[in-house]
C-alpha cells in the first residue's frame, strides 16, 4: 500500500549547512536539488499527489533577510528551470503544479513566474504537485472562511450549507484528496501549521535525517512504514 497523497515537510536544510560549515542558504540550495530528486521518487513509486512545505509565513517574518532573499532566489531560478527545460522532472512525469499560500506577499516577478509554471503544466494529469510557499495552515482556514463569508453575505451560501465538504472546497487544495501520509525530515515531530484541516487522519512519519541528506532508502523505508499502518479514521 502506498499513499495516494503524500505531504512532505522539508526540514533540516539549515542544520545540514551547519554540519558542512556552510552558510544557511547553501543548505536551502541542496534542499531544492533534493526536492527535485524526491519528486522523481514519488512519481516512480506511483504516488499521484504530493504537497511540499517549502516556505512558511512564519519563515518570511523570522528568517534573516539575506537567507530569505536567497531562498526566494532559488525558487525564482527553479521556476525558470521548469519554464525553460523540457527535460525537467515536472515535464518528464507530466506533473501539474499548483502554488499554494498567500502568494500575494511574494515578489511580483516571482508571482508571475509561478503563474506561468501553473499555466504551462495545467494540462498534465499523471501527477499533481502543490508547492506551499508563504503558507500557513491556520491562515488557509481563515482565507477559506473569508471566501465563504463573502458568498454568504451575497446570499449564495446559507448557514445550514456550511459543513466539512464546503470548507474543503474553499481550501487551497480544493479538488484533491486529503494527504494519507505526512513525512517530516530533520528530527522534529510536529506539523508546524501544515495542512491542519486536511491532515486530521493522516499517518505521521518522522525521520532524524535532514532533508538534503535524505536517501532513496530513507524514502522507501518511510513508505514501508506507512504500508504497515492500520488506518482507522476515528473508528
């Protein structure tokens, strides 16, 4: 058994850089390269959906300015890579890309390239990738609530219409199944405001290995652990 939807918290980039006696942003550079590799492993394993937690809202306000600038630069470069390289993993595996989060706070040029990536991949149907950038799970629920309230004030939604299905339809991940598995690297054992609504019954799997150090064996072991779990969904 493999997850239909794998959610990943890419943690440990800075610790990896520290171990190498490098600047923090070097860890993020290695982390980006690892993400491309793990995306390939995910597709090869037959997993249809992946959501990658790349940059939180908290990171934007708390990370040193130079480090944040370098992270955004790497994201910018990767969007250009997708747009200009037909051999990119996204194109080879026909992956439809969606960026989720409060994208409006990101640099305008980066927003434009993200939109171009979404447009370029919109017809792909083999796999789906959500890239969570400037993302916060509680904030996602707030944004969904605002959209529902606006429709309610306009008369399109009645209080009796509000249920789990309606809220799901207004989340960033609308149209996709909830994650079956959340995989976090780097040793921390918490969700850190990642998909709190969607992960109510997800299986949580953690590893001490930092994200850039993750091996195919580590990844396969996580999938094997998921396969051993007996999912009860509250029953």
